[in-house]
């Protein structure tokens, strides 16, 4: 009887070791969706920055009576400043490097329903053979001017409501990210300095999005602390969001303390993993 009990104990102990080992093997360390979400956000936010910069280049009523800044590497044209709808075309040609360090090629086409600075003006943006570094960006971005309703830091900042539909990002290796989002973008710094001092512009993004990562896995995201982006930086500098993969637990994505760098952290089940973006 004692021999049987001892053998049973050994068997149970072995099963426990095996179970513990399996749990370790299946530990959730997946940061792929966080990386792909960040890639999508950076690409589509970059489009917003280029359109904002482009219209300020071409419309004197937006930039005021200050000198025109010619630092952009794109060729910018607009069909009209007084008749709407008007079409803004930003042509990067075969490729050039912007002030944020991103190499862009192809075109961004933006159609304005009215003056950019007027409340309720809608801007419909469509990329054409447009590359953000080595990533082909497709889809439609729609911007609606909501007026000066933002209250960050107690001020009345200009706010845009922004939607991305049919977002698709394809790498040179043919890896595909699908993305759609609904955001509000608040201009929290730099509006008062206006043109041409646009390098100090900072925006704050709130809202949610969802997509499919390069491995074909669905995820959704909810911003919990506004994502802060400076015009001269190609990365999100700070802010947090909760990312929910279809087949895993919620994870918190933290974009940092305001430093312009490629680093972010992903917290999964209390463990923190660092991710570096390309």
C-alpha cells in the first residue's frame, strides 16, 4: 500500500511539473499587434500632418502674413482657394525625406468641402501609390473641423474629428496590416505661433481603432491617455492605450514620457515588454 502511494505521488508530481512547464511555454508575450497598431497610427497620422502642412503652404488666409516656409520636400498644388470643393495635391515624386525623418513617395490627394479653418469643413484624403518609408499606405482618411472646442490645459484648442476607413499597409515583404479608426485630434501646442513656426506644433489624439495584424489576428484598441505627437517627430511620443487581441488578454501599450524615440512598452499579465519600431 505504501509502495502504491509513493508511486502515485511520483506520478502526480511529474504531472504537476509537466503542467507548469506547459504554462510557461504558453506564456502570453505577443506584442505583434501593438507593433502593427503603432505602424498604422504613425503612417496615417503622418498623412494628417502632411495635409495640414500642405494647406498652410498654399493658403495665405491659413498661414497669415508671414513668409512662406519652403522646407517641405513635396510639390504642392491646389485647384482653388475660393471655389469648393477644392483639391490639394501633395506629390513626393519617387521619394524624399521630410522634417520628421520619414521618406515619402507617391501622392496624397485631399479634397476640401470649404475653408480649412471653417467649422464643419470636411477634408477627404486619399493616398495614391503613397509610401511611408517602405510601407504602401492605402485607405481613406476623413477630417472634419469641429472648431475651437478643445479644453486641454484650460484653453480652447482647434479639434478635428478623424476617421480612417479601409486602411491597409503593405510592407515590401508583402506583410499586410488592416486598420480603421475613429479619433479626435486636438491641436494643443503651436497654434498661437502659427506660420511659419510649425515645427513646434503638437497634437493630442483620443479615440479608438481596430485592425488585423500581419499574422492575420484581429485586435481592437482604446486610447486611455491621449497620444501626443509633435510635427517634427515620426513616432508617438507619449500616451497609453488598451489593446485587446481576439485571442488574448488585454494589454497596456505605453508610448513613453514625451521623448521622440522608437520605443514603447507593452504590459501583459503584469509583465513589461519593450518594443522598438522601425
